[in-house]
C-alpha cells in the first residue's frame, strides 16, 4: 500500500488529517513536472507546485480517495492560469510601452549625447567606412551596399567588418578610457 492509499484510508477510518507531508514528498516531483510541461518554466513550476499542495491541504473534500487525481487536475489548472497571467502581463507591458512612448528629459539628453558621440567617431573614420556603417544601419543589404557605393559585392562583408572594428576602436579610445 502506498502513502496515497494510506492517507485515503486514514480519512475513511475517521482520522481528521491525512499525512500531508508524506503525500507531498511522494507527489511533489510529479506535480512540478506536470506544471512545467504546461508553462515550460521548471523554476516557476516548482513554486506553483507548492501552491497546489497548499490549496490541497486547505481543501478537506480533496483529501479523500482520489488525492492524486485532484492534485493533477489542480496542477493543470494552475499551469493554465499561469499561462493566462503571462499573456495578460505581456499585453499590458506592450500597451504601457506604447502609451509611454514619450521619453523623459533624461532619456532625451542621454540619446542626444550618444548621437553626438557616434557623429564624432564617424567624422574621424575614413569616408568609405562611415558611409558603409551609416547605410548598413539604415537596413541596406550587402548587395544594396555594393550597388550604392560601387563596390564588389563579395568584398562588402570584409569592408563592413573592418569599418565596424575601426568604429569600435575609435569609440573606446575616445569615450571608454576615462
């Protein structure tokens, strides 16, 4: 006889409380795995599994013969609730990001300062390198870069990598040595 059956028989025979700790130790891993399959987050699933057992321990009619079934159903429901909560949260976060679209004065200042730094670094690079970086930042493909700057399409990747490295070195030399 397993602990679940013993707990169910103890309830039937008149014992007021089942061996909650024994049932927890036997079923916790399974319940956590069930929830993890639903939400795909094992760490959060472990937290939710504890909540399932707390709910079970506070629900007297769930502590009868069908403990295991009750726990599995509760685990699936808790997992589904968590998924719904995550979806709602992501929708609200997207909405607030959209509504919050107006940057703060500090963000505006920081953005302007960063743009000034980029402009200074671009101004000291070779013109071809600066052109490559600016056009690539506007989303042009390698073929479009080759056509716009009259370059061999096969050498665009190498030239772009050299331009990025020159930019990186100059930026670090000017702004990150301090």
